[in-house]
């Protein structure tokens, strides 16, 4: 027969008076002791907090669509989402443990003698029952608190995974654009080298140039063709890397824009304190600490007696209509108190394990905070440095192109050697490549800083 353990509401309130409540002051003090939090950043930064959608800063709808496609297709994101669903199910289990368990049963038995000597008899029974374990020491509510913290940590890690994937897609997208622009630059350089070779060939045929110039120009044309071939391969590699993030077949066929965005304005960084309240990996580590404290409390509460109150109401009769008549009903009320007397040190060991896990969670929190601070400080410094270097590279590129133009005019006038022209062309090509690489590196640094600041999209 199934039992029902029923509890009165007044008794429930009394017996749950010791339910676990997270020691927020103690936890916060323990976490604050892991890493000192400065008031401001050491690098120059805007005090305003980062905006709500950093993808919009690039003003590229195609990029935004690719990010959505990647998030919908990526298996790691799906795994992280399933972890959230799993943690939510565990939380529901923990909540259910605090509530009464209600069951019902019914049975019918037919009895009679073999050979037909005695008439058969029918016996019917039905019952209702409920059981409830009193959370006297807060063991069950501590488990619920740990499950709630695990759910929060899973949600934060899902958010961190989404942000990381979005940044990876953006990096691959910008690398694809830069590699395409490098192809255009290599093609333009090759065209200029071929034009120079044609001029040198004509001058040699006319007797105005030595064979050395022709060989030198031929060599530079071959080098330019090699650079173009390498640039095309790099572009295909970049497209395949992007396709892998999108979960597409890597055939190096992706539509891209032809311009790298430029963002000279610095990113609002807010304050270090605000960072700890926003960055997903720090929030997940914070939740892990709270879960560890709750599990330690649960392990400690398991040392004390547990109380289970129960009641069952059953009816037995030969007919259904008589089952619920007063004389056929039986009410059973009971209480069971179970206390551990000797467990060979099991519970003490469980407490030691929980405390060690608590210390580990605190250490991981401190490390995540320190990493977060380092990411922001380094990101601010790197972005500012790349911006500064970008200005220098623009000046260098303009000067190199102007020097090359003047050298070409002198060569055409017979006032300069071909070697000067070819050397200056290689220099101009190198500064242009460096300027493009810097522009893309600034975008990467901006993405890194968005992630370091816990910016959303």
C-alpha cells in the first residue's frame, strides 16, 4: 500500500525555520579577499560604461547576420544551452525535495477455493498518502541554493560562449576582408612591376638599358607574382576559417564587403567594480563560489538527525461503494527520526571535500577577476598603441608612395637607376601592407576589449 505523509502548515513553518540562507556578507568578504579591486583603470579610459550592443558599432548588417548564423549552428553553443537546461532541471529537483510527496494507489484481489467448494470473494482497497522531510537544519534548502547558483553560472557561461563566438566570427570576417585587400594591393604592385618591365624591355631594345636592368625587373615581376599567389591562398584560408565557425562546408566561398571599418573613438570602459558586475566569466565564478558555500552547508547539515512525517488514509471493502465508508477507512499518522551514530568518518570526509571545493572556487574566482583586470588594462593599452602606430603608418605610406612617384619620374628622365625605382616600390608595397594589417589589428584589439569589458550584443 502506498503511504501519504501529510504535514500541517504550522508545523511546516516551524520545522523549516532553520532553512539555509546564503551568508552573503561572509561570501563577499571571502571573495573580496582574493583580489584587490582598484577604483579606476591605470590606462586612460572613458568612465562611462560600455554600451549594450557592440556589434552595431561596426555598422555592418552582413556581419551581424553571420554572427546570428554562427550562434544558431555552433555545436559548442548548443552544448552550453543544454547545460543551462540541465542545471534548470536540477534546480527543479531541488525545489521538489522541499515539498510533500503525494501518491495514490488502488488494488483488487479475487480469492476462492480450488475445486469450487467455496464461493469466491473480492477484496478492494484504495489509499492516499503523502510524505515530507522536514528541512530542520537547512540541508534541502542548501541544495536548492547550490542548484540555483549552478543555473546562474551555466547561463553566464552560455553568454560568455556566445560573446566569444561572435568575436571569433568578427575576427575571421575582418581577416577575410583584409586578405582580399591584400590581394588587390599585390595585384596593383604586380601590374606596376609588369609595366616597369615593359619599359625596361623597350629601353634595352633601343640600347638605352643594360641587361642587368632587364634581369632585375624580371626578378621583381616574379616576386610580385609570388606575393599575389600567396595573398590569394591566405584569402582562401581566411574564408575557410570563417566557414568553419558558420558550420558551412569550407569551400572558400563567402560574400564579404570590400572595406574594413575604422573606429578612431575609444571604447567606454566604465570602472573595475562595474566590470565585476557585468563580465560573464566573473559572474560564473562568483556563482560557483556561492554554490560551493551552499554545498558545504549541506554537508554540515547532513551530520544532524532527519525528521520525516507521514500519514496514510486507506480504505478496504468488497465493493467500491463501501470503500469510503467510515468503518472501512483507516488513518495512519507517524513520524520517523533518523540520526547518524557511526559512519566511519564518512560525513566528516564529505565536509572536508566540500570545504576544499569551496577554497578552490574562491581561488578560481580570484584568478578570473585578475584575468579580467589584465584583459581590460592590456586591451586599452594595445588599442591605444595600435591607433598611434596606425597614424605613423599612414604617414609612412604616403611618403613612400610620393618617393616612388618621384623616383619613377627621374628614371623616365634618365636621372635615376632602375634599382632605385624597384627598391622604393618594394618599400611602398611593404608600408601599404603594414597599414592594412594595422587597420585589421585595431579591429581585433577592439573586439578583445569588448570581450574584456563584458560587452553584450
